[in-house]
C-alpha cells in the first residue's frame, strides 16, 4: 500500500466503516461503478459551493461536480430558492404544466438545433430515444458511434467505450442489440468514410469533447467534415451534449464549434442539479414523437413517469437563465485555459511526461509522452499513475474522481485553483520514475 493510501485511510475511518456496511446491500458498495475508487470512496454528508464535506470531517475542493453537472457549484442560492418555492407547489405532477414549456422555450432560444424538445430523466434515456427517433425518421436500422464515446448504458450504444473495443462493455448485451452499431475512429474523417462506405446508417452520434474517453476535444476540421458527410448521405448527425451542453457555450458545443447537428442530446447542466436528460431537433424530425401526427408504425415513442418533473424544470430554467448571457461561461472557459496551462507547466517543471486535455471548463490528464487525439491514445497512457495522482489529490483535500474528467464551476475561487496546482506540484515533485 502506498503512503498516500495509508494517509487516506487514516483520514477516512468512518467512510471505511460505511463502505463495509454498503457492500452488504449495494454491489461494490456503490450505486455506480465509476464512483468506486481504491481503497474505498469517502462518504459525503454535505456539499456547498465548490466544497464537498465527508463523514469524517474532511473538506474537498470538488472538481468532479456531480459528474460535471454542477456548473453553478453545489446548492447555489438562486437555485435553492426556486426549488424551495416549487417544493411548496408540488414535487411531481404527472400532468402537463407551464414550466416544461418554459424550459423547452429556453432550450430553443439557446441551442440552435433545438426547435423542439422532449425531457427525460437521464442522458442514457435521452440517447436511447434519440437513437430510436433517428431510426424512425430515416427508416434505417444501423447506427454509428465513436470509439471511446460514452452515451450511457443503453444497449445499442454500450459498445466501444474502452479498449479493447471489440469486447462487449457489459454482460447481458445480446448480439441483436449491438449488431447494428458501427464503431468509428475519432478525429479521423478518412477512417469514418471507410467504415461507413456501403452502409446505410440512420445516425452518427458524437460527443464533441470525449468525456469518459479522456476529455479529448474534437478537431474543428474533422467535425466540419463529418457534418458535410452526414448531410451528403442523409444521415442524422447527433451531438451528445450531455457534458458540453450549456458548458462550452450558452448554445453548447454546436455554438462553440459552429457546426449544427440534426439532433442534440442534453443532460447534466440542464437539470440545475436534479436528474435530467433531453433530446431535441427540428420540428420536422421531432414530429415523429408526436402521436397525434404520426400513428404506428411511423410514431416514435417517448415518455416516462418523471419526465419533465417540475422540480427539475424549475431548477433547470433558473440555471439556463443565469448561463444565457454567456459571461459566466466565458469566465469559466478562460479559467479552464489557465488551469490546463498551469497543470502543463507544473509537470514540465518537474520533467514529468503528461498530456493535459480538455476544452472550455473541462480538463483531464494523461501520463504519457504521446499526444492524445482519441480514446485509444488516452487509454494507452499510464492509468495506474492517473489513479495514484487522483488519490494523492484526495488525500490533500482536492477531489477529482480518480481517472475521470474534471470541471470548473462558478464557485471555484483563486484559492481553490491554487490548491489544485500546489497539490499537483507536490505530486509531480515526488513522482517516482519520471
Ligand atoms: C456524454 C454523455 N452522454 C450520456 C451520458 C449518460 O448520462 P446519464 O448518466 O445521465 O444517464 C453521460 C454521463 O456521464 C455522458 O457523459
């Protein structure tokens, strides 16, 4: 066991006991595999602004931010206020209400491809319905996604997330559910064309910045070329903006890169801290979800008990209104640029081979000499080192979920950033075999 793991264990006795208890009732003691890290995760009791507080009294500057969802930080007062008001009016209606219209109008105002929207409870669900819609609209079965792309646990998109890409990501996926999904190379237009020649695919789904695939941004020329190719072949281009939506720009990656998809999938920031997802497109495409216009077999189903939950709608609307003018996002993007530069400089000063990826207010690290242009490059880096770095940060009061993307929020201060950089410097100085 490393000294840092010993230090972590010494500081997290109550978390250790909670994890032991959790393992009896929750597989691996967690509710999502990625939330587990060795030796065990800490247990949060409170979160405010940029900070997480654990059950042992430790405080962490949080760069994980609820899977990057919390662009305003934890429990921002403006959101807490509208949620409190909504709580008094009802937690869940199961009927139509004005807030769902207001949020869909707000999304349409901000996101250029989003003339019409349907809300879901997660990004996974939204990707599932977007895929179904693309199939319904084009009349084609096959779909394509990129190596390293993560779109949630929906069967047809749950392949090719981490190498080796030819092994199924989960047991229980049948041949039938994955045989129509084609895997494409990221940032490689020639490779995409090669893979898609002779195929008739309904959609190509892309994360404009690979999230789980290593925080790798799309190259502008590649994205432009992909748009042109999809248009020429009548393929629906889907942007999975679950991470980039309302983060890279008020209008998401499509505004940031100036490339408009046919369908947009949203989540995370859209919910203002509450569970959410959404898929959006033009009226023409979304009309397939309209059961009044289209009957079976042309109609593409979407629905759900908690779809457009009023608490989520209220929190999401208040969040988007704060992001709409763009000043906050611009500030966070500048901060992101500076954090990436400072991290690079810190590792260079200490002769460590590290690639810092990310875009806007997102950042990620890879312990490798080689440039990182896709998920293959990201996964070829020293992952053990990355996880070791993450645990070191945690033991020093800085939380990046080991091995995952990090993000900035409105509540990160200069002191918070300095804490990240100084903990990184300490790590780089003592990094063995660099
Ligand atoms: C790009 C992307 N798409 C889809 C999803 C799935 O969203 P959810 O976890 O809300 O189901 C995620 C989640 O991390 C994501 O990052």
